C-alpha cells in the first residue's frame, strides 16, 4: 500500500528577516545576508519533569531564552550599523523573527540585546559578519490564566 501523497510545501530563501521596531535601521532582510542567513536557537526545556515517589510532576516554563545568529555581509555598510549600535547601546528591545516558510508563524522575542558580533576572518576571503541577538520567547501562556 502506497503512502498518501501530502504536499511538502515550499521554503522561501528570501522571506526570513529580523524586524527591530525600536531601531528600524537595524531591521535585517535578505539583501543584507550571507549564505547562512538567520539561525534561531531556543535554549532550555519547554517543560521540566521532576520525579516523585510515584511518577513525575511537570513544570512548564513561562519562557525560553533564544539566540538569533545573523550572517550579515561585512562588505556592506549595514554591518557597521550593528558595530556602531554595540558601541552606543547593545540593548535593542523586542524584535520579531520572520521565518522562511509562510506556514510557520513569526517568533516574537522580548527584551532583546546584541549579544555578540564578529567580523570573522579578515583575510579577504570571508564575507560574513556574524551578529548574535538574545532575548526571551514567551511559551506556555496558559500558565498566566491559571493563577
């Protein structure tokens, strides 16, 4: 028996972006990105499980820390905007990460900051200027309604 054919969908390499409302000049879109683009990595567990004498007790977390790595092009002025922002104030506030699939909703990240930035190798062969943003992603929102 053959498996049902289910449409697999489409990815859009140019759709991913990082929108920073408090600093619109730092908003990242495809023309400013290197080949690695944007990488969003949540950290920590969504729900922790604690052993009891007869089973487990679950403890959902209200947030996850998130790191967003962005490969900018150091060959463009845009990388220097991030460098200058770090020199001035690395706290950027809330931001939104738009995914590369229209079927996957945006990630709203709160209390954001520029965590690190690296021009990488300065040998004339590497175009990447990797910026890492950090903040938290709200999860398990029903915790707040059960107080």
